[in-house]
């Protein structure tokens, strides 16, 4: 929705994936209590294309395409985390 409202002000999306290899059971609690040992971070810039520009609320074909694109992004994140 932000891309739709702000139009051409965005050129890229910053995609950040984080892993907590030494604190996988309770990473948030470990972070709050000072027990976080290590964080691995992957950062990717995704160029914004027509796939991400559209009216998510009113354009059902756009919404389906966007949801598929987003599912693919999350699947790539899962693959990164599995392969580390």
C-alpha cells in the first residue's frame, strides 16, 4: 500500500533476513535479557517493478500477483535460513 500511495518516491525495497543461530529457541527473550550471542544478517535490494505497483485493495489480479511475488520472497528467505 505504501508503494501505491507514495508512487515513484521508492525505487527499491530493502529485504532483510535475520538468523539467530545460537538462540533459535527463544531469540526475542534472549535478546531482551542480554543473552543474544550472534546475529546473521542478509540484505538484498529489490528493484520495484510493476509487480509491486498497483492498487492492492481494488485490483484483484494485481493483488494475486503481488501475493505470489511476496510468497516467493518469503520462500527465498526460508531457503537462506535452511541452507546456512
